[in-house]
C-alpha cells in the first residue's frame, strides 16, 4: 500500500537509536529528550490509529511533568479525557521499540488485532509544555499524525499574545479532548471555555463565603517555571477580585522544576526557592505540567508545614460529605488512596468522618478506576495528583434537587453548592489549577485558615528512600503494594523491624521506570521514621541484590 511506503520513508527521518528500549508506563514515555524523536513520530502514528479505532478525538501531550528540564516525554489521552487503555499502552511499547525494519510489521499487527477501518477519519489534539525540546518533539508527533494513512489532523491551536500554539497544561488537553468527544456537554473545547467554566463556578461558590478579607483571598503560587505559570496568568482576568494571586517561579528566570515545584516541595519538605513567604501565609506549588498541587505555610517559628494530597483529599471529602448531609442526598462517597497515604489521614477519614477509604496500587490510573466505583470518588496521591469523580446518577440527583421548586432553602442551597463544585472540578484527570480553585473556595466557604485546615489531623512523620538494585523485578508485592511477596524473607524482615517502633508501618515497591526499590516508612517521631526507613533499606539491599555501597544511616 502506498501509504505504508510513505510511513516507511518518513520514519527514516526519525530513526530509532540502536538498542534503546523504553516502556510506556503510567506517565507514558519519559527520558532524556535527545532519545525521543522516533518515539514522538511513532506516537503520532499510534494516536491516529487509536482515533480511527474509537471514532473519536485522541490527545497527545508532549511533557515530562516534574522531571528535569533536559527530559521530555509523551502520553496519549483517550476519548473521555482519561489515560489510554492498558492494551494500547502495550501497543505503544511495541511500536516504540520496533527496529526500523520492523515498524511496518508492528503497525500492521496493531491494525489487524484491533480490526481498524483504515478509511475512517482520524482526529488528534496535540499539546506541549514549555521545555525547549517540546517544539521539535511535538513537530515529530505531527509528522506522524499528518502523513498517517492520509489521516485528517485537527491540531489544537492556541494563539495568545506571545505564547506559542500548542502550549497547554496536561489537564487542559485532557479536558478539551473530553469536551470535543461529548459534543460540548462537558464544556467548550477551548482554553477560553476552560477558564470560563471553572472560574464562573468558583465565583458562584465564593458568593457563599462570609466577609472574606483581601488577606484571606490572597494566595502565593509557585508555577515551577512551567506551563502552569503561563496559564495562571491567562486565567487571572476571569477571576475578577475573588482570588488575588502572587505568582512566583513564572518561567521568566530559573529552570523548570529546579528547586521548585510540587515534587521538590513534597520530597524536600521545604519551600521552593524563588518565593517569598510570610509566616502563616497560604502558598501552593504546581508541578511542571500542572497536574499536581501541594499547599504549605511557615509558622511564626519558621517551621515548614506541608499540606499534601492526603490533606487535600480530606478537606474536599469532608466538605462534600457535609453538603450531601445538608442536601439529604443518599450518595455513596469514598476516598481512594495508595500505600503512600499518611496513616493519620486514613484513621481520620475512617474513624472520625466515617468515610469509606479504598487503597489501590500506586499510579493514577488505578486510583481513577477505583473512584469510578462510587457515586462520588475523591482520589489523591500523596504527591498532590488527584481529582473528584461524580457518577451520572449523582450528577442527575444533585441537578434534580437544585431545580426542585418545592425543596426547602437549606437543601436547595447545598445542592447548588454541589453543582458549582462539580463545575469547578476537572473530572478527567488531576488538575492543579482546578484543584487550587476548589480548595480556595472550600476554605472561603468554611472560613478556614490554612492553619485550621492543617490542624484537622497531624501527619505521622515519614521518610521515603530508594535502593539501587540489579533488577527491580525481584520485588513482587500484594495487598495494593503494602506487602512484599518476594524475595523470600523480605516481608518477614520488614514486619520485625516495624515492631521495634511505635505507630509504625513500612512497605517497599519496585520503581516503574528504573532499577530501584522505593522504601516508605512512618512512625511516631521523625527520628524513628528515619531509623525504620534506613533499616528497611538495608534489608532490601541485602535480600534484593543491592548495587553499590550499603545505604548509610540518615543524619
């Protein structure tokens, strides 16, 4: 076929480095940008096949999220704005690793397995972040999309002042793919439509706040020198004076994700560089592609306080549960966590708030899937990636109540608050901008300071470490990654070590991308958590084939 010959010809312009093998994981492909040209071209091909298969718009996002600036990556977005289905993750890996001479065979194999109608029109939205490599790599994606079997391209263009077209946050692209495929029922598939929907809902919510001062409306935002900073600037005009943002690390100087951003703040447990924090002032940090958010403040003694994904999930779920009670709606609400969730948050939700808590394997796709099992599913990873999902039944019941002329004022007010809450949330994926607006609205409505929010429960001190091993596959886990099945003796060793500390727990899991084993420990004191993490790291090193020097004690 002539089009296959053209694919073969064009692919030679995007040659695969000899011997390079990459795996499509939860975050898509991600590595040093200089290794990704062939991957991008091939993901353009695959996105077009996926579009033909689903008869829907598919998204391709060029980003490496919280990784260093020299890295880049790509992830595919399915029709409802969700992550691409697992079977197609396999096709992505297969296509990416096919040697040059085997590329056509790999393509034909996918077409045959999926019974793809090659005459079907295709539609692909492509977005990119602010990395210097994103321009050429997104062009490589387009090269694959444009030629693929004479497919039709609908490349999402956005012109605004000096911003380049294609510059969007990852959640914005997820949102617009969903809007496009629901014929506008979820919203308008434009950046302006995104801002209007979220900000109008935010303004409606904050009308229910009593006597907010300008200080209470002020928020310092660390944009990680990434795409989120640009988009916050664009959005500000839609917020009127309901939220006053001081933007730091806006990309005008400083490197993307370097000593700033949500991942830095979460891991280092300290404020980012490039931000001025006054004691008690509310601050938040996005990651590089604005799908994660964490909050924090410093107290009068200069001590740093982090409010991560667990604290965010707790704030949101308690707010929603209160509204459901006020509205008299019998809807099942649950919080979905991973093993990394702080034990104090789990105890508070289960014992105090009487909310269902479900634990899943690490990875947003696992949390998203579990959250879909409930009327309202709140999911956040501890790193700040998360959102809220509402079932169709839940949305319909809330709408009926809000529009019922015979309903009493309190129930109707609660239903309308729930409606606006739904509209401020990006249900397709974790979204730092959307989550920020929701958190700010909840704090305003409840008249809470960041310190009062933080005081809902006290986090158990914890420590995360990693141990280099010769092959991470020697580690196998069960019980949502909370217990190790292999190597033999490792879980027994961890159980023995945990018993030496009060209020302690620890687990290990293999990294999804590199030959390291990740160790998590928490205990009553930081000294105890540090000690436990080190002891478990030594057990991993000795039983799982550690590489290099033995882990050293933490100081």
